[in-house]
C-alpha cells in the first residue's frame, strides 16, 4: 500500500512537470523570461500608451484596438542579443491589421505564429491578438524556430476575439502582388495609404472594414479596394454617394474627393463595395471586379433563449426517455399480471382460471379410414374436456 501511494505521488509530480510551460512568464505578462535558449536581461518596459510603442503611428495603433505594450532584451550564452517588442490588441483582427500595416513588399514570408515576415535581421509576426517585432543582432538557421517557440507560449485570446477578419478572403489571388494586402480599421491608417477613396467618403463611423491589395496589370499596378459595411442597404447608399462624387469634375465644398489614381471602376456585392483603380483597362477591371462575389456567413454569437422543447437534441433525448418509460411500464404490468394469475391459480385452483366447463377445443377428424362415408369432408366438434 505504501508503495502504491509513493507511485501515485510520483505520477502526479510527473504530470505537473509535463504540464509546465516551456517558458516561465510572469502572471499577466506577454513576454516570457526565457524561450529557445534566450534569457531575459534587464527590466521589461511596459506601457498602455500607443505612442510608447510607435510615436509616429500611435493613432494608427489606437484604431487597431491597441491595449498595452511590452519591450524586453534577451541574450544567449554565446553573447548574441535580441530585442523584442510586443503589442497587445483587443482582438486578433487588430493584431493582423497592424501586421499588414508594418509589413512591406520587400519582406520574405515566414511560417511563424499566425503570419510572419522578415527583412534582414528583423522578424515581424502576430500570434492571436499580439504583434511581435523581433530584431536580432545576428540571424542564424535556428532563429525562426526560436521565434516559433516564443509564439507557442504567447497567451491566446478566447472566443471570437481570436478570429481573423473574413473580408481578406475575398481578395482574388490571380495577379496579386505579395505583401501588398492592407487591412484597415480607421481613417488614420487609410490616409497613410494610396487608397482610391478618401477616408471621409469611406465613413468608418458605420463600423466599416477595408482591405486593399495591389495587382499587376498590363500598364502597371492597380489597386483593388474592398469596403465592407454592416448591411447591404448601407453599402448601396455608400456606393451611390461614391458614384455621385466620382461624377463631380470640379471640387465642391463639403464633397469628399476621389483620389486621382487613374481609371476608376466600382460595384457592390452584398454588403461589400468593390473599387478597382489604376492604369487598367475596362476588361482588366471587369475581371478583378467579377472575381469578388459576396457570400453571406450567418453566425450566432448570442444566446437565442430557446426553450428546451425547441431544441432538437432535447427533443430526441425526451423521445428516448419516453420509450424507456413505456418499455418499463410494459414489463411491470406483464410481470404483475402473470404473477397475479399464478397466485390466484394456486389459491383457487379451477375456480377462476382454467375451469373445466369453460375449456373448449376445436378438433379436426383427420384420422378417418378409407371408405368412411364421411371421407373427403372435414368436420369439427366441440368437446368438453
């Protein structure tokens, strides 16, 4: 018995050790004390001011839902150094949008976290709702693997906060120029991009999302802009405003201008307004616009407050329970009736059940001999036993 107790204790300790994280991160922190052979050196800088993360783009980070920021320096035993900045956003959409904002076309794609990119000694990636900017003093063949280990210990958001925006999935792949996708959630970010529309005409007050991408056409690079509004009705109204503004040749007070980016084509599909602009022909524009078709994706993220009787699973469960109850009642009644009959036959033999005067049997005379005057006919008689 003592040996079994010792074994149980050792087993529990083994499970506890196996469940321990690879990197020891303080409670509530994003950056761990160690990972992949890197050890933290010095204090961790923390702030909830977006300007502390990036003084030039504080307003942009705020639009993406910036919450807090951490910065730490790491070293290895071989003397190498690593500086890491981690920005925490409200959800994964904000981290993804900030990643596309900082990513440049020259960067190489990296399989780190949700999406990664690198240029020289700098590696940029996001994992969940956290954007990580890592700068090595010297890259090695294991640098990407070390950052993948870091991405694995970053705390993840729960529920819908961990979902990426679906609007980006509508960008066509044919002709797309890599690393040109930009996900925009506010006017500050859009104003810093060469977008076909001004931010005032897009109207971000309507909970609007924007995705832009560059596409190669015969005469150069074209811009494809997708604007998603909450409802198709709002999208239709915004498209009418865009078309009306596009027809204005001279600037007028109070009218948002169309950015001069060459030929301009637009359409609406569902709640998405699609704009193709740049040095592209009408055929190329129609090909880009035609590649986008809105598909409604209905999801329930609130309690529908259905009664149990309206739930299919509860209905099936109740049917099974009812069948079990009926089978049980049938068995009880059958056993009870049979037991009562046996008991009465023993107490009152021949008086209630199996009384001789009520016993009847129908018989067929099948044993008649050949030559019997009644041969060939069947007769029955009722005889008392």
